[in-house]
């Protein structure tokens, strides 16, 4: 299985990760966990956990690692990874 396929499977096996990643389809350059929580109607702790998982797989970047976890900002640099349509 190639790396791109592994990443798609990683995201698709969790509706939470999929919702969090799809929330980056907005026109904003970056989002906070609070904004993602509001947009997806997921609990903030659930969003934060998903962001950490996505960051570990290098699917999102934390732009403000010095901030506390709920005040950090994230972006989705890999727009070539089409999760929802695959």
C-alpha cells in the first residue's frame, strides 16, 4: 500500500479525523481547535486529540506550538490529499 493510500485509510477510519480535516476547506489560512469545534459540533477535547493524531501523520501543521493546546493554530498544507472524494 502506498503512502497516500495509507493516509487516506488513516483519515477515513475515523469520522472525527475526517470532519476535522474537512473543516480546513474554509477560506481561512489557519484554524484554532475552538473554531474547528464550533464548525464541526465536536467537543474541543475530541478535536484536540484528532489534531494531534493528524499532526503526527504530518497532515496538519501547528503554527503556534508555544501556545496552550486549545489556543494553537493549525493549517492544512497538503491540499492534494483528497480524503472525502476518495
